[in-house]
């Protein structure tokens, strides 16, 4: 019996397998060319997208490897890896791949962007904002300071002021304590 698996389920399975190497791992440079070709063949080089092949490369590489792959992909194929993901994927799979690649390219900026997204629109998305601020807080105070600085430079508001303007009551106190490192 053949079981059809959704692309999102495939992404979850690949993620849970935990084959991602540690950040200090240095892959053989010859594999870089192979990864770039695999990504091209799975996306641009065919009609349709081979989600499993593409996700298999991205979800099984360290941040450093993803940065190298992204650079090499643009050099060879004149498109950014992010633009290919935007064009070829949708829904949860797109969001997952963007999260991983944006985090590899600039984690601080990605986290500032995601916090802002939780503060934007009709009413703050309080639960989403809380888990994003908690995650940044867990990374340590120096990381929180970097995210606050990126937030301020990108959005021309302090993170403290933006949280204070969008969240109220006990949750406001908790989130501001996280932002201020208390």
C-alpha cells in the first residue's frame, strides 16, 4: 500500500529525525556543490517542486552550511534561496523553511521581524508575542539586547514602547520584565 504524505507532515518528520549537525561541524566543501544542485533540481530545475528533496537539504544542515549554500546558490543561479522558497512553497512548509533559512542568515533580524509581526495588525497576537519573547529571553540577555537594537533600528520604535502600547494588564508586566531582563 502506498501512503500519500503531505509536504507539511514530511517537514515534521525530517525535523523530528534530528539529523542536523552541530554548528561547529564543517562539511566537505565538495558537498556544498551537491547541495546547491539538489536544491536547484528540486525547485527551479523542474516542473513542480520536490518538497522532500528540498526540505531534506535545508533541515539537515547547520546554520553555517545554510549560509554557504545560500551564498553559492545565488552565485550559480542568480536567485536567493529565500526567493525560491517564497515562489515554490506555500503554507506551513514555506513558513518552516523561511524560519530556518532566515534564522541561519540573520537570527537576530528574524526574531525582531517575528516579534513585530506579533505586534502588528488588528490587536496584538498576545500568545504568539509571549512565546517569541520568552524564546529570545531564554537565549540570554546579550541576545535580547541584540534583538531590541535590531527592532529599534528596523521599526523606529523601542521594543519596550511597542509592547507597552499593545499589551495590557498582568501580561504586559510579564512581557516587559522579559524585555528588560528582569
